[in-house]
C-alpha cells in the first residue's frame, strides 16, 4: 500500500511542474498580446494624427491635474500662425529641420561632446523629437523615455510631412505655465492672434522655449536670446515647405554634416599624433 501511494505521488509531481509552466506561458502570452495591442494603438494614433489634431497631451493632463495649472490652448492651422514664429522656432531649436530625417546628427554629436567636457547641459533634440515627446510621451529625463522618443520620432517622420510636424509642434509646445501653443501664447503675452505676431514678438516667445515655466528667468537674458534668434532668422531666411525647398535643405544638410565630421576626424587624428 505504501509503495502504491509513493508511486501515485510521483505521478502527480510532474503535473505541478506542467501547471507552473502553463501559468508562465499564459502570463507571457498576455504580456505579448498587450504589448502588441499597445504597438498597434500607437501606430494607428500616429497615422490618425496626420490629419486629426491631438486633443490633449500627457503634459497638459499632468500639469493641470497634479500641479493645478490652468489649461489654455486653441488649435490653429499653420496658415493661421505667423511665419515669423515658424522661422524663429527653426532658428532657435533646429536649424536643419527641413534637411534631416528627424535626427540632426551634428547637433546630437555636439551635445554629446559638450556633455563629456562638462561645458553645457544643452540637448540635441530637434523639432521632430520635441514634437514626438510633447504629443505621445511625458516630461522628464530617463533612458526609457529617450528610447521611446527615438522610436516615436521615426514614426512621425515616416507618416507626417514636415509641414504637419511644424503645425503640431507649434500647437502643443508649452509656452508658459498652463499655456500651450502659439495662439494661447500670443493672446497671453501680446493680446493678439498668433497670425499677427511680429518678428520681434515671435523671437521673444521662442526665446522662452528652453524653460518656459522658470519664474527666475532673467528678462535681460531672454531679451539677448531673442536678439540672437532674430539674427539667426536673417541668416537662415524664410522657411518654406514646398518640395523644391525641402530638397535644397536636404542637400545643404548633407554637405554640412559631411564637412562637420570630416573636420572632427582631422582634429582627432591630430591629437593622436
């Protein structure tokens, strides 16, 4: 009898192992399906936002709910926004916006080198990357968020034209406590529509981009930054989104990028010698 009981116990043991493996497989299957659904939803949303305006962002929700800030925003199409604001944004945030595929390798490399030397905390994120972060992700710094930002930037560059990226960018970017987008900023700071902003006014709004919520921001530094942006606007010229202009910018960027890395390689070779 004892032998029979022992043999029955041994026969039941493998079932427990099988049950454990079965539960693990089910959990992994649920996780895989969930990730697949999230990926599909994200892809669908990205394509949808090519034509549909994002109604709200995670930043807007978190600032409003957790920090009690107001929510001021009014969507405007790009032709209802002053071209000076477009020019100022490119001059300040991403000089080669029309030339690269969402990632300015030169700006990223400069940011990395400056970080290594401890000279600056500047970021290498251009307009496309900032748009991806502002629309689909959250604020803050982490490798996870940065990785998702890279992925999301790739998607919007794939499905959105440059003109749409700029339009979304200028409608969701944070321009002050509870102030989002060009129209809200124009009304708050200059009591006029974004369409009627002057060159000086546009440069002043964009000068606040690095940290628009900083209460200790120096008016003197902001004014100097605005003047610098206006000088860059003059050098870069008016931003146009037609195919011919974009093609010219792409050629310009390739030459600029090649020249930069050639010069960098020469400097590194000299140091080795």
